[in-house]
């Protein structure tokens, strides 16, 4: 902003330099005939006429000399008077009108400059960007972002015409349509991405479900719910999918299923975050409707009410053990950090088959992982012969690994052996 005012001031001073001096300096007589010069010219004509009269014998020589003497005397007197008048004219100060005009210019030029700049230039945004309200900045940023996306959209559409088998390209196109609120077009683009790998991505499926809902006037239809269930089957802790599923079941007054998905979501959200607090409020409302006590902080996912279909097939297969924190890295953990303990299949998908959540201040502690802690009814400990048990201290509170987290894991465990496991958290996630 300082730079802008400096440049503006320089240009205004340049304008003053051209406009003001003529109004204040002494009168410029270079383009006019001075009175003295005019007097000499008049007398020259009279002397010439007198010479012609003598030559033509109109007057005598004596008359000529007398007339010439009189002209010379009058010439000297008139030249003195003319010179005095010229000097007075040149020394006369600028008239009052010129001074008023100068004052008007001094005041008008800066005002007109800023007014015209505000009307036709970049306006206040360029003069003082810090003074722009945040909502205006956000609107301008969104407008610029929209223009950029629209330009990229044309290029992307052309590229997909040339290469219709680009699954990632269709996903990008669909997300661009979503940003531009072209929800019907987004649905079509998502559906083209699904057979090209999109149906294996929870991110793609949840975004597709969102587009379906928006195209249906913001209603989470049965089709959207089915797609979200596919997403959760791929990633049982996918935040967006869990959130939307809980919302869909809540809107349909299916409170047990809404509770199941929201409580699972609450476990993977960062404690104390706005999202976690909002979901906690939702959970409190649903548990109240169902006549259940308030949610227990740090409770395991499936210790909460789940559909009967899930509870009906719980087996006796389990893995037990203890978790402790290595003294070498203990200083990198805070007492309130979240600790996840989980079991996953030794081979195949790495999604947790069972998971519990504690805090660093609870370490060391014993644990038991079984089918009651399953996050997905089709993925349970009893469905595999061997597992790997892991423990991770999450600095962000997110169930997915992040750089800076601390972790430890067991070797491959054969569930039939029913041996206790000892996990030491001693490594840092890079």
C-alpha cells in the first residue's frame, strides 16, 4: 500500500508541475508586441512620411527640420511612457482568478484521481488489500477459482474425448462439475469413472454418493446410501462416508444405524475438533432418543449398540495382550494423545478387523480384541487364521497413520495358538 501511495503522489506532483506555474509566474510577453516597440514603429512611419514630403517638395527644408525635431522629441517622451507601462505589466502579480484556479487544481486533482481510479481501476482492493472484509476476499477468491476451473474444464473435457479410459480424469471432471454445482453432469462423470477403478476408492464412491444426493435436491436416496455402504466396506473409517451414512439413517429415523456410524466416526475424528464436537452432539441426541446413557469417552467402537445381525455371529476367537511405550521415545508423546490398538489380517487388506481407543496416560494397559470390536460385519477376526496386532499413538487423533505418530507391531499371530501378545510402541512414523 505504501508503494501505491508513493507512485500516486509522484504522478500528482508531475501534474502540478505542468498546471500550476503558468498561474503564478509573471505575465509572459514573448508572444505579444510591447508598447515601446509599437511606439517606435508608429514614429518610423511618421519619419518616412516626412521624408517623402520633403522629397516631393510638399514642405520646405526648414519646415522639414522643424517637424523632424518635434517628432524626435515626442518619440523620446512616448518611448519612456511605453517602457514604463510595459515594465508595470510584466511585474504585475497573478490575478486573484489565477490563484483560485490553482487552489481548485490542488484540491481537485487528487480527489478526481482517486475517484476515477476507484471507478475504473482496481479500486480499494489494490489501494488497501488489508481493509477488504474477509467475506469479500473469500467471494473474490471463489470467483477467480471458478474462472480457473471453467478454463481447465474445457481442456479436460477435450482430453477425455480423446482418451475416455482415463478414470482419474473422469473423477477430476466430476469434482469440477460439483464445484460448479452442475450436479447432474457430476453424476454422469462419476459413473464413467467407476468401472475404471473408481469403484475401488472410498473417496470416489463417497463423492459420487454426494453428487447423487445433490442431484436429488439434497436427499440421501437409497442409491446414495448403497454407494456409501460400498465405500465403508472398502474403508471402514472413511470420515465422509460415515458422516453421510449416519445422516441418512438419522433422516429416516433409523436411529440405531445412525448411532453406529456416527460413533464409529467420532472415534476417528480429532478429539476436541469442531467436527468431533458436532458429532458428539448428534450422538448425544440419538442416544437420548433411544433411551441410552451418554457416550463413554474412549469406549471401543463396537461396545456401543449395533444391529442384531452383527451381534448374532460373534465367536469366541480373540487375541489378548498388553501395550507399553518405550522409554526412548516417551518424551515424544503427550498424556492426552490417542492410542489405537488394532488387529488386521496377516495377508490381504490392511483394514482393521477390530480396534479400540485409549490414551497415552492409560499406558501400559491390557487389551482383548474379538469380533465384538469389528468395524465391518464382513471383516472380523474370526474370518482369518492369522493376524498382526499393532498399536499407534496418533498425534492428530486420526485413525489413519500420519507422519510423527508413534507405533509398534507384533509378528504374525496364529489365532488358534491363543497366545498373549506384548506390543511395545517404539518407532516413529516417517
